[in-house]
C-alpha cells in the first residue's frame, strides 16, 4: 500500500517560513538593550540602542554641547528582552583627557524579563571647570557608562560664553 504525500512540500514550506520568522524575532528583538536620554538646554538628545557605535577606533557617541555653568540631566534605560532576569553593576564616571575626575553613579540595575530599568543622574559643569577657564575656551569631558562588560562613552563640550550679545531691537518711530 502506497501512501501519497500530496501536501508534503506545502508543510515543508510553511515550516521554513515559520523558522525564518522566528530567527528574525530572536535575532533582532531578543537581548539586552540600552538607551540614553540627555537633556541640556533646549535640545534634548536620545541615543537609541542601535545608535551606539560598535567601532573600536571611535568608541564614543557624538557630542553634547553645553554652555559654561550648565546642568545636564541623564536618563539611562536598560531594556531586558529575554526570558530571564538581568542584573549588572552600572558605574558612571567623568574623565578629562583620559584621566578620571569623578564618579557620578555606582549602583546595580536589576531588570525582570521583558521589562525596563532606569537610572537618573545629573552633571553640573561648574564642578569640573578648572580655575582660569575663560569665555573664549572650550573644555571637554567624557562621560563613561560601564554596565557589566558594556562601555558607553559620551563626549561633552563645555563652551565659554563667547557669543556676542544679542542686538537690541529698535522700534520704528511713530509717523505723525
């Protein structure tokens, strides 16, 4: 007695299609991701998980410009998209010219499965400006975020107040 497998290729095609979809879900969605919100002045920035550089030569994110005496608020979010809980120690340090200046934050982060964890801190630039900083200079700081084996680096440019003053608006004379 011969059994016909009329729909065998249909079942194999559906199994391959489901397998490919599962690969995309597990490869592109699953994992631990981090993002950083930076609020300084009028233009807040968000560094999304896919925007962190993977380049060994330039391992830092772009720059944050802040005026002398400005305060920068940071919000670091860790998203756990795995089936188990995630925990790691997070340390945030400030350095200038490869030399550590201060530790801003040092605490563990614990995130449940398919959940988010958040850490907040601020950086007051007046604490890091050296004596003799003039308004025509620029001072660079580096904020290094270490979470387990992951390192994130953000460069901060502190600029002096060297912009010319705003011109006064002259009202037109009333016509008689």
